[in-house]
């Protein structure tokens, strides 16, 4: 289970972040995939060259990058989230791609969400596992670019839907249109305390900060996380510059990240194994892990974007503690 959120600073820097809430590590690391990297569509054996360099979180299996999220050097980013029960992949056509390659394909070749949408409308996203040891998960995707345009892509028994995302938030099942409708129930929430009022002759007055948000869901069910993230994103007001916005987005993500022991399913405990934020204008990928809350980062301006091979960076999961001397 995961949550993804976008945020824009007052000086027009765009960020997208996500929690990766899952019960296991998948040998993940930050990866830099260079321009013109050659990869193979394992379904139809066609060859593809990335137009743009990519920084992503994922793993490399048989020289093939499997990406959970990522961005390219021109400012397009995608997050892939679990979409159980409702996901029904498409039937193959002459332009088919497995769901595990959606992030790689789109950030490798598209500059904007509009270009990504055009590609998605013409291709079939199919259920084709990478190999016998790696079954294909049920996924949906959120796409974001430097214009602030945000899309959600879902495939159900009713076909492929590409939604405009006006709230910049995505969680898991049910479908995105359900999540949007559910927000109507919380339209009375406010970041301001309610005014005093009289019931009969009894005067009532708010007795603590935060009363205006009374009723915001606090559990870890997908729709509750969607509502909570949407409310916190809407009322966040410290996004004065890119540094404040980066910090603010990590704080919002912390409010929906799963804590060990609170969400058990089939004897597995889901935790936020990592939380990441991508800065589209600066081309910087930040992440922290469940055990290491320090920020780790890499950026395009520190990479050789024309080298031939994928760069795999160390995954810093050991706590970093700064002691006073």
C-alpha cells in the first residue's frame, strides 16, 4: 500500500513524492539510467532507446531496470502504486507493454504529461510477468510534470481510464473517481478553529488548536490516507520556496506512512520501507528509509548522462546519528 502526493512551492518549483508501503525489500536502490540506454520489451522483443536520462528507485534484473517511480532530466515524473482487486490489464495489441515497464517507457521517452497521455492511449498495458520468480503486481500510476499537470492512469474491467487529478494525491484501491467523491464528505474541514456558538443558553468555544480538522480520518485504509493526504496538502501553507516545500512534503508523507505493526495482512506487516520526493526543476531525487530518517539525494547535475551503463547507488538504510562532541 502506498500514497503519492504532489506539491508546488510559491516560487513555482514542482515536487512529487510517495511512500513505498510494502512488506518486503525488493533489492531497491536509486538508479541513474543514461540517455540512449537500450532496453528490450520482453513481450514482443522490440528494442527501445531512452531519449532522456532517468533517476529512479528500482532494481536491475538481467540488465533490465524495474522501476517503482522515477523522473527524467526534462521534468516528467511517475509513481507506480498498488491497485489490488480492481486492476484488470488490457489484451495485447500491436503496441503492447507490460505493466512493469510503464515507468521506464514513459519517463524515458516523454517530456510532458500530454505526451505520456498520447502514448498511453495508443498502447495496451498487459499482464506479462518479467519471469517466473517475479509475478506482476496490480498497479496504477500518477504522472506529473513541471507545468503542474497531474494525471492518474487506471485499468479496470471497464477499460483504461486517464483522469485529470485536481488534488494531486493518489493512494490505492478503490478507483480514483471513488476517492474524489469521498472528499465531499470532508468539505467542512478547516485549518481554522470554529467560532464560538450558542446551543440554547450554553456557549461553546473551541478549547484547542486543530479543532477545525476534527473528523479527519486517522487510520491507514487507502481511502482514509487519500483523504488525510488531500486535506494536509490543501492546508499546507509553508511552501514559500523550494527548501520549505521539500520539507513540508516529507512531513505530509510522514502522516500517511505505515508504521511497523499497524497494518497486518496475510501475516505480513506493511511498513514504509522508503519515502521519496522528486524535485522536477532541480532534477534531484531525495529519499529516506524506515530505519534511516536522514535525507539521501542524487541529481542529474552530478551524473554523466551519456555513459553507457546504469549507475546503481548504495541504499542507505542504516540510521545516521549526529552526536555532539
